[in-house]
C-alpha cells in the first residue's frame, strides 16, 4: 500500500500518541523526542486502541489504557501482562517536516 503522509511533525509533541486510519489500517503513532513510531492500533489482549494509552519516554513503550499491558514502540513486542503477543509495527520517517508511514 506504500507511503502515506500522516501529519506535520509539529502536530505531535514528544510523549504523545495519535490514531490514524489509513486504507482500513488503524495506526497508533507515537513520538519520543524526534523519533516517530507506528504500531497497529489494536491491543493484542482485547480490541482496544493503543493510541489512547500513555507513552513512556524513558523505556520507549506505550501502555494500553484498558488493562495496563505495555508494548515496545520499536518492535511491537508485548512487555508485560496481560498481553503476551506483540503487535505489528510499520516503518516511519520524516520527509520535509511531515510524518510518513509505509504500509506493506
Ligand atoms: S485490552 Fe489492552 S491490556 Fe487488556
């Protein structure tokens, strides 16, 4: 499905997450300092939006706001219970001040 421009870099602050819906794919995009991460916006424990959770800058993780599972922003790996399965991650880059995600 290729590259998609999501938003201006300045529209997200470090430590924030935001949901984007691109061609039927739900994305949770998080910013840590000047790096952006994109994960499937669906917790692997139950169907809950990860973009509603808190971003942990120090460990580079996002917490599911429903039951508290955390996921590694870089790999999507589940880092604590109750989630035991990771979520998909997608490449993100910044081009001309815009956040660009690549979907397979
Ligand atoms: S729905 Fe995410 S931890 Fe339960």
